[in-house]
C-alpha cells in the first residue's frame, strides 16, 4: 500500500489491480501539479532539504509583456532561445526551452496567461498545459513586471493565475522588474501596486539587468532558499487520482462530464449533495471545506433567482415576482456548504429601505460576505441596469469582493464570448475589478462552472466583507475619489510641465525662523546688495532675470512663535503659494551649521504641519557656514531633518556662487518633472488632514 496526497490529505492507494506502474502516476488538476508515487513524501522535512537539489531547475515565467518575458528567458538561458512572438493562433499556451547554465540544467517555461483579452477557458487550458510540461512540478515562478505597465487589475489577474496553479504558488514566487521605478506622484498608484505584490512573494524582489547577470545568481540563490524554507523538492499542489488504467486526460474529462450530466437528470429538485464516482468529481468532494457566503445583486430579480438555483443545484423554475427584502437560501454542492443571498433591486427602494436591507444582508452573513456577484444579461445595458450598478458600487465600494457574471439563456457560444470581451462590456468589468465569467442558464456543465467560481473565491483568502467595512465605505470612497482627482491633476500638470526648463519661470519660497539667514539667501539669489533685514509678517515676491530665466522669490514670514494668529498664518501660507503661479518649484529652508535651537525645531514642525508631507519632495535644505569654520560633517539632528525632507541639502557661505546654487535647484526641479506645489495641492493636503479627524 502506498500513501498519496489528495486534496491536502493522505489517502491509501491499493495496488492490487492489473494496471501497470504508469497507472500510479497522478493526473493534473486545474489547481495543482502532478506528483508521482516516488515523490509522495516530497513535502516532508528531511535533511536533504537543508541542501535542495538545484541541478535540474524548472522556472515558470509569468508576465503580461511577451517581449520582456522572452528577454528574461533568453538571459536566464544565456542565449536567444525564445524567438519573436508568433501569432496567437499559431502558438501553444506554453513555450518550454532547456539549457545548461552554471552546471545546472535549466528549463524555462513561458506560458501566455496574463493577456486581458483571454477568456477564462484559455487561461485554464494554459495552466493545465504548463503543469503538464513542468511535471513533476516547477521550482519557482518568476513574475516579470514593469512599473509603467502594471495596475491593480493586473495584480488581481496574477494572483488568480497563481492560485490556479496552487494555493501555495505565491510562496514559490520571485518578482523580477525589468524597468526602473518611475518617480513622481503620478506613478504612486502603479508603484504601490507592484510593491504590494512584491511583499506577498516568498522570494522577494530582484532587479533585471542586461549588463550584468548577477541578478541571475541572486534568483538561483533565492530559489534555493524558498525550497529550503518550504521543505519541498518542488512545488506540490492538490492532485486527484486516476481511476482508470491507461486512459488519457481527455477521456477522463469526457467520462466525468457524462457522469455529471447523468446525475443531474436523476437529482432534479434536490441539492447536489453526493459526488459521482469519477476521478474528476472526487477532487471536489472532500469534506471540511469552509462555508461560503455569496450575495447576488443586479437589476433583474428573475436572473438573480435563476443563478441562485444554479448555485444550489435546483432545477425548478425561478420565481418571477420581485421582492423588496433580502432572500437567503442555503445549499450544499459537492461537500461545500453555501449561503446565497439575493439582494433586492436597490434603486427601487427608498434610502431608508436601502440601509435596512444592507444591514439585513450583512447580518445574514457570518463572518461576512465572501463575494458579491453582480448578475447582468448578455445584452446592452439599460439605464436601469447602469443606475443599479452605480448604486451598488457607491454603497459597498470594494473591487476585491466583486465579480461580474454575464448570463445567457442557452449556452455560451462565440457571439456571447465576443460580447463579453467587447470594449463596452470590459469597461463595466473594470468598475468592479477584473474578475468576470459567463454562465449559460441551460448549460449542462454549470456544476463545473460553479465549483470553479467557488474554489477561486475560497483561494483568494480575502477578508469577508463585514458591517465594519460597509460603515467605512463612504470614507474609503471619498479618499479614493480624492486620489483619482489628484492623479488626474498630476497627469495634467505633468503634461504641461515636462518641457525644457530653459526659459521657464522658476518659483522659490524661502522659509525659516531666522530673518537674517532668509535675507542672506534672498540677497544671494536676487543679486541685490541691499536687503532689508527687519522681520516682516507679510509675504513679498521679488523677481529677477538670471541667466535667461525669470526667478520669482517669496520670503515666507516665520510661522511659529510670532504675533500672527492661526487664521493669519493660514492666510500667509495660501498667499505665499498663490504668489507663485502655477505653484512653488522649491521651498528653501535655511538653517545654521550648528545645533538647532527651539525656534528652529518649532518652525520646521509648523512647516510640516501646514504643508503636510506633500512638501517633502519640494524641499531643499541650505546650511549656512562661516567662511573660517567650514566642515562637511553634520550633527545628528541636522542630518535627521535633512533625511526627513528627502535628503537634499547644500552648504552655502559668503563665497558661494549663485550659479552653483541654481544648478542644484534646477536639478531638483528636473527630478520632479517640473511638477509644482500649487494652491490646489495645499488645499487638498489640508482636506486630507481634516478627513483624518
């Protein structure tokens, strides 16, 4: 008797029949990698895992940019192994090429799985083929990412594909970026998306380099660390047994499908609680699966009821009357208990009724809603459909908990698929993330479709949508809308400002608590021999032409420990920025080359409080030195202030040439792509501060 791993458990396999040894090789499930009888113990800790075998390494590349994937694959293998991209209809789902690298046999698999236009069936077939080609299992997944071409939808697609391979695939993943991380606030969203994905990767992040192959050595090292940490010779996932002897995967699928259809005929008007006896169905009949709470929403009550019955394997006719209250129904499908809640049409309820039904819906789901499924027919949206979708998005405001399910009366044919991938349909999908699927209401294979949907929901490991999330949704929506507004404005500013700096006006603001130091720097920049040194409580702008560039300089009065009221302080800060149309390029904070006094510290804190952290990338710290006592060393407190404001600083004294200082300032402006700190930026910063309270 031999123990084999089935659905994360151990089960005895009797070897008494007349099948040959090859019959004990396990087939592939859509979520797993084949495991042979000889490697059944691969997941157990052994002294061998302290020194994983790296002589035969299988690497799967996952990326949306085909040319970048090929470039990485060629560099790993040390030769031009992957040719230019062939037309879609001529190429397999996965390319597999092997070679000897550093005394290792390296096999690189390049599946094409992240194209947004690919339907789910193509992706699933691609995963199945890649699993087959990489048997008995890949050692590592390498995500080939580009900062400038990666968004939240791509991140969700990556996680979906990896989960199809295995729920543990992320632990065997290394993120590899092939471009430089862009700077500037307009790229913050994309950068954060990739940074968030990198944190989830078991192998962390490696930077691709065409000049040096040191990254390849680092990738091999991290792969070894992953295998050692996970105590596995390779990635091993859920598998299912081959019931027959000498049958093909296609034959097994055919038998399984026929058996399911036969059972459906025998079990009308009852829950599908017992499994069929084929190997394919055994994959999903293991008990102990977590209960899932599903909420169906949309503008068509009949469709929602039809889908609810399909989820629960009911075959009676759907209800046609519209209900104004949540309807909860429970069922069990292949060993998994589910609760399906039909949400009423919200646009046909009063605001009071909407709030009541939302509370009711969430109270019916303990510990929360695992997924909302928005039901829509494969027809152009009506105004009522659009209004309901907008209402649902506004209320729940969570892309990670939503999927869009298109429905058709019969089966899914080419015309249905074309409609789903159309620009109009995909624009609707993008409002709710990226996950969508198609369901034929009279398709005999609906049982398999529902099982896949439930397995994907379960594999997401997303925190269920709770009442607390609903209560925080308005704040989340306001923040997101503000971020979108800022992103649009930043993009507009970038388009307007990315141009040659020569001849463009440069706006500077001098800050600090010491009036004499501010006067010194103003005189240096403006090239004026006489400057008043008395303290002023009013912002004043002075202009000068310097080397063909118009320089506008505003001296901001001290904001702390002055006679100015809080209202006057705010007025002066707004006036300071508004005098620098379209905004401030550089805020200059000048401090002495000595220990900061209390006034200096308080002034710096006040600047940070009023202008927020948005000012940091626009700050230049100037350190005034005595000509006879110059040093390049900084005291610890001054160094801390410099790092707090972005790390930019410059020493100046009586002999400093203004051209040297201007070159430093212009370099800083160029790094910021000429983006300014505008009055809108100041108002948005203050609005964000108010929202925190």
